[in-house]
C-alpha cells in the first residue's frame, strides 16, 4: 500500500479555532482523517505541526522550520509515493517580514525536497486559507499584523505560478473554505469536511486515488 504524505501546519494538525490551551479535533473530524476514510486503499500520513513554516525559524518553538524536517520524514517513510504540501500561513507572521514571493521561495525549497522522492505529477501544492481581517488583534493572534492578512491573500497567485512552472498540481484552499471567526486563522468542523471532499476530488483527478 502506497502512502500519501500530508505535510502542513496547524490546519493539517486539526487545531480547534479560538481555544486556549490549544485543542485538536479528533481524527474523524480532521480533513486528513476524513480523507483517509474516503481513500481506504491509501495510507494518509498526517504530518501537521502547529507553527510550522517553510524556511523560517520560530524564536520560541524549536523544530518548526519545515525544510529541515521534511527530508527526515521522507527518509523515515519509505512508502511515500504521493504528497500534499500546504504551508505558508505562519510565514506571514510579522516577525519574518516576508512577502508572498519570499514565502514562495520557501515553498519551492520544500517542493525540491519532495521532488527528490515523489514524482511531480503526484504532488499537490495547496495555497492555504487566507487569514481573517482581525487575526492580528490581541484576543486572537498578535503575531500577525494587518499586512499579514494581505500577504496571506497573495499566496494563491504566487503558489499557482510556482505549480505551473514546476509541473506539480495546484489547489487554492481559499477558493473553498475560510478561517473561523473565532480566531480568523483555523478551519472549523464544516471547513474540514468541505476541504476534505475538495482534496479528495482533486486527488482523484490526479489519479493518485
């Protein structure tokens, strides 16, 4: 049985919007878990981590730099023959000062790591949902800023061009789902369900499933 790697951040991990301390949706509600139930002949590897970036080091949490851990995961999982890559939201944090093109450069490094093990026609690059307009407020996530919101919106066009140029498949999460207003950052239960169905249909089009 082949394995499908789902490599992402807290929206792949399944963080419940707006709760402190952080809580995780159960497997049957997470989009990766729903996808696994729909695609039982493929093993879905859930590799989501809260705070994960493409190439930036988190000042307070170790191990969030995606390009560092991705090769290790690929080496450990020798049956990976297809992959979903959805990162970039955390790269929008004010501390990194990154533009959408900067983040695109980071996602390309992650793609290069994937392409060393997975055929390009079996890689799905997903631009993440846009941050909500109030995400930067103190009661939500002040690591972001108003500019972060605009940067997150620009990732769709940036990633779509990268996917076209590199010959991988592309999907824009923001075309189908939005962040819950509780924190303007994460998918709610309905969002996970809708997103799982969209990803499933896209993978079928790719003939991965």
